[in-house]
């Protein structure tokens, strides 16, 4: 069992930056591929980024490439999402996930990111 707790969300102006963190419980964190999804108001949940268990490969949705960076620290059981050049359309609840790509086995409860124009 893995529990995921996100933090770092908040209100930011367009063009600004935020770094989301996801702290995972359990001693098997380093064996999971980790990811971030988001859900905007009135829209379906969508994939944002993922990173393999070793950190050797990362994947992004096209709309965030070049602006967002996913990383992980297996010694700290934490995965990060650095978000730069934020746009109003990035406004959403961001969820941390753990699993074996492409499957997701665990979800966090989410953290809200609001980007004002």
C-alpha cells in the first residue's frame, strides 16, 4: 500500500512558477513509476507527466512540454513537478499517482493550482 500526499499548490499569476511535491509512504517508493494528472473544473482528468522508477525516462503531455519538469528523489520518497510559465489553462486540481506505467495503482487527494490572468 502506498499513500500519496501532494503539496505546493496555490494561486499564482500567469507567467509565474510553482513546484508541487508529492510525499509517498512505504518502503517500495523506488519501485513505482510516478506521475501527475490534473482535472480542471468541468473537464475530465488528464495526464500531465510521468517518470519511471529509476528516473531514467520522463513523459509529458504536449501542452506542458518545455514548461513543466517532473523529477524524483527516491531517498526522500518524493516526486516533484516544477511548473514554469504558467497559463490560466493550467488551473486545475493536480493529483500525484504511483503505479507501473501506463497503469496507475494509487492516487493522492490532489492539490489546487489556480493561475490568474
